[in-house]
C-alpha cells in the first residue's frame, strides 16, 4: 500500500510538471542557444543573407549563423513551424500563411531589407531586345509559341519559370500573368541560378531572375522600353519590381534583431548594393 502511494505521488508530480511546464524552462534541451541564428527561404534574398552573415560573424566572435535557400514558401513555412529564426521571402506573406502561423502561436512580421527588379532574360544569341508585359503574358500563357511572332527567329519559345514555392514565381504571376494559367510545358526550376543556367544553355529560352543574378551568360530584355537596373527600380520606371523581406516571429529581438539591424545599417545596405540589389536606406 505504501509503495502504491509513493508511486502515485511520483506520477502526480510528473503530471504537474508536464501540464504546467514547471522547471521545464530551465532544462538544457528547452533552452535556445543565444549565439546561433538560423535563416532559410528565398533564393533571391540568399546572396544578401549569405554575405551579411559572413561579415556579421567576422565582427561577432562566437556567433554561428546558418543560411539556406529553398524558396520563399519554404522559408515562411519554416518560420511558422518554429524551425528557423528568420524566413527570407521575395514576396509578401499570404493570408493563408498568416492564419496557419496564428494557429501555431507565431506572429510573422515582415522586415523589408532591400528592393529588387525581376529581369526577363533570354539566350545571348536571341536578337530580341525588348518586350511588353502583354507579349510576355501571351508567351507564358502559351498564346505566343515562336520567336518569329515577335520579329525574331523561327525557333520555338522555351518557357522557363520558377516553381510554386518561389516568391519570384508569385510576384511574376501577379505582375505578368494576371490570372492567366501558366503554359503546361513550362520548365519549372528551383532557383535563380538554375533559371540562368537553363537560359544560357537553351537558344530559344526565356525566363526571369533577380537583378543580382544577371551576368554575361544571359541577355536582359527591356520591359515596356525600360532596362532592368537598380536605378530604374528606384525611380519606379521599371514595372517588374518588388520588396525583399526577412520575416521574424514578432518584432525582431535578440540575435535576430542584431542581424537585421546590421543588414539595415550602412554596412549592410552596402552589401545589398554590392550583390546587385537596391538598398532601402
């Protein structure tokens, strides 16, 4: 009987700890390492996050920052699941993502760290130099299928797009497709680099990438007569532009705040410019 009462008391205490969280906050496996920061998401924001993390760690001994891509949707989902401290995104968070976050006790706050233009690119051998948004919509919807319809070669148009987890995909769909369905034979890619590589290796291809990924291996087209550049994004002349975000759970605090403050500092905004994007300060 005494043994039974002793066991019952132990079970009661265990239940109390489990249900109230008593003492649990002090257990080592429930403590977050204040010197570690995890960042994941947009491959567009990735160059900013990577370079900023490198410089931040050089100036702050003992701090460890892990940075991964995967796409804006992946980054926001990871933040909602509590798997990362910062979710990078090249688009605003969706209503359904906010609802999912609230259900898990997460309050996503978007911190705009830069601006970007979505450059429409073709293979350097393509003679086409400019395009309208209406023609671009017709290409991606499958209504225009040959370059000859635009005054170019007889080559078929190979459409290259980002996948559905990409913020660039979401913004391009909103600004260009405007509700039209993407053609079924579009090549879906997981990153800006993969788009650029596909364009480089495919004579008749067309795709879209962030400004930071422009190089001599692809040819940017003027859109509505305007070149994609930092200057035209700042002036508002280039229509395919968007803000870039670092999302946090609530207002940034702790190491996440220190890092975002660094990105927003003159040194951080210099990095934004150096990697090919438009500073916001």
